[in-house]
C-alpha cells in the first residue's frame, strides 16, 4: 500500500484531531446501538448519560431537504429522499438538528452516506449552517471521498475521516482514517490518526487503546467508558 492522492478526489490536508489524552475518545455507534434503535434520540441521550465523549450518527437529506438520521438508503423499500419530514418524525427518525441539540458540547461524528453530487450540492448549505457553529467538536466521516472533498471546501474547520471496511490498495492524503477495527494493526505504520469501528469487546478496547487510536466507536459506549476509565 502506498499513500498518494487519488486524482481529483482526495481532499487536501485539513485540521487534525486534538490528542484525546491517555485514552481514546469513546463514541457511541449510532447513539447506543446495543440497547436502543439505531440513530434514535433515546440512544444518543443514553450514550451521553453513560459518559461517552460523543456519538456517531448516519445522515441523509429527506424529501423536504432536511438532514435526518437514518442509516439505510431506503425505509419500507422507499428511498429516504422521498420520505417527508413529517412521516419520518412519526416513525421516530430524528433530524440531525435534534441530535445536535442532544449532544450539547460532546463530540458528534456525522457520517454522510454516499450521495449523488447533485443531491449533495442541493443540500450542503443546510448541513454547513447546522454544523459550522460546532465544527471544532464535529467529525465528518464518509466512505465517499467526493463527499469528503466537498466538506473540505464547505466546512474546512471540521476534521474529516474516510470510512472503510477492507484494507484499501492506497490511502488518500489529507484525511484521517475510520477503518473497521480489525484493520488497525495493518494501518499503524502509516502514522495516520485512527478512529476504528465497531469495537464491542473489552479486550479489544484495551488493545486498541494501548495501540494509541484516537477514538473508538462502539455499540456499547457504557462498556467502553467502564473499560477505558476504570
């Protein structure tokens, strides 16, 4: 593996995460995925109450142009982009604005799911308006390098991470890395800040903390807090 820029797609170097201290940041995966519905306000609040340093949520724009927290592209076989905000609210799907309010001054990892360039361009201003006031406590993550490149230009103060689940043949410049936790050892020689997911076992949490990862995202933020602060 060699580190180089993918022509036309990899962002330039951006702000680095602050070193979290003697332990990695604990980030609740989709709020508190082990005990609450994914990306729910209840899960977000429970993770914060458990002592997590922050939470991660997945976001997409709905038919009304509002960014909502939903992992899958579809719901009941219908694209989220065709769901109204009112219908999603009735189904218990929170807006990103509601999550921003719930996390207060904690870290918020916002995973922007892959979007067509036209869809991202249409809704980017609303996302920036929401996140810019807390850019120093927001990490934008995505598996899409074009999405990260757009965020680099629109929200340069927010750190960014590339999400991947398999070891890539090359690493783009200018972004931190959010790999599946099983890839951490292979990525250590490249000297990038690492934000692995989804780390749910105590022994693995300790191992990754010893390796110096910057954060770890877990379905069990309560366990991670107990292990890393105990």
